[in-house]
């Protein structure tokens, strides 16, 4: 079993708005720090992203019921997909976002710890972007 960490953040925006924002791959670079900040659409829901740790392929979620936004990171187009489960749930007129990270095979404890810090930063950026968008 892999190490995992589940994050939960409250976002003061309606759940439908948060879901639509996250469903659109072109919004990814607005809240995730990947270094160079370049994305290229490959096909379907697959996008190539240049990051500070190399090229990655992200397979974004398709529209699903109940706020499901699961997506996958691949080290290469034909690589084993690394799952990134994500959900949004209504909380009155706001949203609870739940995001789970799994430690990759071969990822050192130091790399894993660093990744968790980046995820925390990314999720706080997402909250800021969405809440500032409302003003």
C-alpha cells in the first residue's frame, strides 16, 4: 500500500462554479505551479505539461456526476497512470474540495514531503484564485 495524504479545503464559491473551473484543463496553470507554465493539448483529455521536474502528461477528468474530478499524471504518454482523486462537495453556498495524493513508486521520503508542500501551496492558490474571481 502506498503512502497517501488527503487534503480538504473550503472555498467560498458555489460548487458548480468550482467544478466547472477545475474541469477545464486550460485553467490548470492558473492554480498549479509547474515552473515553465506551458501546456499543449495532445488528444481527448490528455495534455502535456512542462514542469521543473520534466515533461508530464496529465489526463484530466471527464464530466462525471457528484463532483468527481479524478485525473491522472503520467511520466510519459504510454506510462502507467498515477491517480489523483479529487472531489468537490457543496457546503451551503460554498464548496469543500477533497484532494488525495499518493506517493509514487520509487519516490523518496524527501521528494514525497516536498510534493505534499507543493500540493498545499497549489490548493491554497486555487482557493485564492476562485475567491478573488468573485470580487
